[in-house]
C-alpha cells in the first residue's frame, strides 16, 4: 500500500489480537511501529521479534486511559523517531453484564479504555501531525448498534463514531484523516474468552459463516492509514462478513 514506508505509526493494544496483526502488517509494509500496550512483556517480545527480522519497532508501555501515560509515551516516540504519521486507537476491553447488574466499575472501565483512551490519544498525537498531516483509525464494533449485556461497550463503540467524525471535521484542514473500522466477530483472545455455544450462535447472523481473522481487520486498518485512502475521512468501515446485511 502507498505511503507507509519509513512512516511512524502508534498502535495501541498491540500485544495481541487485532493490534498485533496491525503492527505485523505495518511492519511488512516497511513502516516504523510503536507498539503501545499495558502488557510490557507482550510488546517487548513482539518488538524484539520484528527488529531481529530487520523491521523497526519499539514497545511503549502505557495505560491508554491515562493522560500522563499518553504524554510520556508520545514523548518517547517523538524522541526516538522525530515524527508521528498515524495512530490506531485499538486497545479495548469488555465487562459484559446485563443493564441492571452492571456496576459503576464495569461502566467506567469500559468507557475509559475504549472511548476516553481514543480521545486522549487524539489530543496527544494530533499536535505532532498538524504540520505534516496524518491518519487516525479508531476501533469501533458491530456492537455499536446495541448488544445484549453490553450497555457499556456498545455506548463506547457508538461514542467512537462521534469522536471519529468530529476529529475528521476539525482536522481536515491539517490533512489529518480520521476513520473507524467496525469489526464483526474476530478470532482474538477477547473473543476466545466467549463460550463456544455463543460464538456458534453468532455464525447464523454472518453471511460468510465464519469469524474474521485478525489479519483481515488489520488489512482494513492499514488501508485507511495508507496513501491509498488519501480521500477517505470520517467513515466507519464495517469488516463483518456481511453481518449487517
Ligand atoms: P484483545 O483483548 O485480544 O487485545 C486487546 C489488547 O489491548 C491487549 O493486548 C491488552 O493488553 C490491551 N489493553 C487492554 N486494556 C489496555 C489499557 N488500559 N491500556 C493499554 N492496553 C490495553 O482484543 P481484540 O479482539 O484484539 O480487540 C481489539 C479492538 O477491536 C478492541 O477495541 C475491540 O473492542 C475491538 N473489536 C474486537 C472485536 C472482536 O471480535 N475481537 C469485534 C469488534 C471490535
């Protein structure tokens, strides 16, 4: 894909799942990748693996819900590489529980890690992009339409639609594009924690009759980061096997 070689991208939640697949794909495309995650061991292992194979990757340990940790992490990336060309706000968590049983902790954690995190990421990274332009991709979800047991998660993922479109409108003048990818069920550790019977039930609503591989979501994310998407902004790209049809 165009415009990725030697460019610098931050990917949050890069220790596993969709974030890891995105980091691997960016590395294959010749990009420099900052792997941001609270899982220090996971990102350092991946950074070592990519670097040993000739890639350029560093681990940046941070909690995406912390403003202070974002400031420090972005400072590390700028200090090392001198520029930031793109950001993937991918880190996420679930704490599923039906509405009446959901606790304040369930609500606050999921909103902070899935939604506030992306706002903090944009606030900290955009100043480094205003002179050069850049691309931001947020991870929304099919659950943004509402899903049983996911009042917190669905609200966060719907909130990301508003954030994505607002960033796109406010920063188009800086040639900063902002889009979201909304995956359907994807075979990652997040989903592997769901009982097999429930996962099997999902397949009935997916015309392609299978879950996505993380690399299939990564391909859409990297497309939106790339120069091939230079006229695409403010969009929510469903990658869901046709499940909304
Ligand atoms: P995952 O659970 O496999 O990986 C999430 C990563 O985020 C982990 O490496 C974890 O350490 C990191 N993380 C969690 N909290 C963090 C924090 N506070 N600070 C820094 N890092 C943190 O998740 P998966 O499946 O790869 O999901 C990635 C994104 O895609 C999430 O935003 C998720 O909501 C979204 N998504 C996933 C779908 C799926 O079916 N797997 C479907 C739709 C959206």
